[in-house]
C-alpha cells in the first residue's frame, strides 16, 4: 500500500529506504507506545503508514522554512512561488508536518492531482469546499494549503474571500503571475511572498548524505540542482528526466498557458537564450540572432517571449550598473538560467559549457545567500557582480580558471580600474591561490560552502 504510487524497482527501493528510516526514527520516540494503544485493528495501522508517503525530497529546507515560520499563524496569505519541480510542494508538506505536530486542523489540496482539479475548477468551487470543511470545527483556526493554485480560475478571488475566515492560508504556484498586478492590487498589504529555488551545493551535500552518494562539484556544474534528479544514478535516466522536465516547462507551462502560436520561433529563442547563460543581452541582439537564422519576428515579440520565460522562473536577469551614469541601465541585462541543466541538456557535442555554468552557479549561490546583484560597468570593461547585502558591497569576478596569463590579465584588469572601497573577490575552479594584496581569491569548492562572503 505504501508503494502504490511508485513505479520501477529503483524508485521503490529508494522510497523504501526513506520510509523505513522515518519509521525507525518514529519507533524510538517516547510517544510511540502511547500512540500504539490506538491501533486496535490492522487497517488503523495501515492508515497510519499512509502518512509516510513518498515525497520528492525529505531534506528539510530550513533556509526557506525559517523565513516562513514567523507567519504560520498570521492572517497574511503566504504565497510560495518558484520554477516547477524546485521543491515547493515538499516545503509546503514540511510546513504542514510542523503544524500537524501541534494537532491543528489542516486542509491540503494539490491541484496537480486529477481528483482535485477535476472537481475544483474555479473560485466558487474552492470557497464552497473550504467552507464546508471548516464548518466541522468552526471555533478552530484552520491551516489551508493550496498547491499549484494557478490552475484554478479566479483563484485570487477565492484567496480574497478565504482570508476573511478564521484560517491561515498557504498557496504555491509555478508562475510569477501569481503575484500579478491584479492580485497585488486586490490584496495589497495582505500577503507575504517567498521564492523557492533548486538546490544549491550546501543543500546537495546534505541531501547526498541521505542518499549515501557522493555528488561532486563538477556534477553540480553540469546537471544543476533540481531535487528529483539526484534520485537517478545513471546518466541516461538523469538526462531523460531533465529533458522531460524541460519539455513540461516549455510546452505545458509556457506555450500552452500563453497560447503561443509561433511555437517554432519561441523554441529557437528558448534554445538560444538557455545555451547563452551568463551573458549580456538586449532584445535587439536576440532579434538579430533570430534574423540571422532566417527567423522573422519583431522586437516586441522577443520581449514578450523573454517575459514568459521570466514569469515561469526559467531565466533571471540582473541589470547593469554604470559608474559613469551612477545608475542601473535598463536596456541591457545579463541573463542567468534558473538551473544550469537548461544549458547542459542543449549541448549536442558532448562538451558542456562549464565556464558559463560556473558563473551561473555563483549567481545562484549568491542569490541563495541573500545578495542583491548587478553587473558593474567600469569604463569599457565589466565586473561580473556587484553584490550588496546589509550595507556591505563586494565586487566579484568569476572565471573557470586564471592559470593562463591572458585569462589572468583579463579578469584582473577591471579590478585595477576601481578603488579599494569595496572588497574585491575572484572565484575560480583553480586549486592554486591567486590572491593579491587587493583581491581575495576564493576557490569554488570553498565558496560553495560559505554562508556569506
């Protein structure tokens, strides 16, 4: 019964190890024998076992949960967003588990499940269902979890109505339109938002201990941090999963959602952008590339398609900061993939783009640490990141290696054009230390373990 949703021997064995490790921990709690008194029949015990359902990841993502925890009892709507399969549902499940330990009444609806989305299709269905449930304990404060709610028509109206009830509402979605102008206008000041992202390397190391596997830095640079991908030990299965995930996001989450008719043009743009991560773009430069490929589309269409990728959290962009203009520039931006796997699965020659993936990984790690990032322009040169947090600023250059003299000079040249008011950091995959009197060299493997700069 535990495994009725699992397919394939490898997944079953993997799930079994998790299930029984959880059970083992439970059996050694002081409450175990007290709880067992309630299991008079076998079916009661089997119902109990169902609570140990297989999930995408059992790693407690405390970095995110501790941000949400202060709002558990608040009447503010907790909006949790992020790219598909980054672990939102698992975080939601872990929050729910914390609340259940306090014996609070809970409602959990996952709108990716057919038996849920086929019955609840709009705001009226949702409100009617929730209200019918909370009437059973009208004096209790209920905790309501609505997973992938964007599939419900007028879901924002349902949230507006439900917020007036005696409940704490948590919602997740895979599209930033969850925080659209319509939603923020109707519920201004009545919600708090959080964004979940794929694993960073510190989380991967923690998860690898549970899997009893070693995950190298190089593996991270190539295949990224989508949580479920670590369940596949062979490369073929791993790539099949990542390809399917890519198709799901591009086809289901973008082409179908936005009813893109020129899907061939859109696919070409997506492929070009995702293999060109960690580079500076303008809509005009992308338009010119498509034109060189004999693909005609307007600059407005390019901007619209890039917007769709951002809304689905497939790409992120950071602005350029001009030292001359003393402000951020809007017409050019540097684009990063939400996960470097989007680049790697598009490489057809068997050679992975580790140079740009490394910079993309550094970007992801800095965002996880909480830094606000921009590209720092100085003269005709650029420094990869101006990272700001808590009143402190850092200038950061990233390269795969500076062992070659030409690369060393290229990476250090922008540093020589700015004063030492900000700490200067170079991050590479080199083993040798290239620190100078004014620049701190961080080895990638050491940087990935840091909590902050």
